[in-house]
């Protein structure tokens, strides 16, 4: 009985959510065809009653080995670092 309670509780923790493959496929199609940002996709799917966070979509883009999904993002998943100014003393 105790393990059943723990099992039910673990389903409700944020880190333990499993995203259906149909939802992942739909969000990847929106990136490829519509070239929407992950925030736009997350908001659009939320209006349809489906939930996926924009961070999860970014994780899926980063895990894509072919790089195709990143090429459809507006910023191409580039991360910029500011150069630190080294002023002489």
C-alpha cells in the first residue's frame, strides 16, 4: 500500500512527466514547417490543451544530432559570449 502512494505521488512531480511522442512530433513539425520559436510552440499547444515547456523543446533541439532542428530556429541555437574588456592598468 505504501509503495502505491509513493508511485502516485511520483507521477505528479514536475521532473517525472513523460511527454507523449505525438506531442514531441507535433512540436518538431512546427519548428520545421512554421519555423516558430519554442515559446510560440509552447503557447500554441497550451491553447489546444496540451502542455510542453519551452525549455523541454530547447532540450529536444539541442539533442538533435543532425542539426536540422537548430537550422530552423531563428538564432540557429548560437550562444554568444560577451568579450570581457581587459583594460591595461
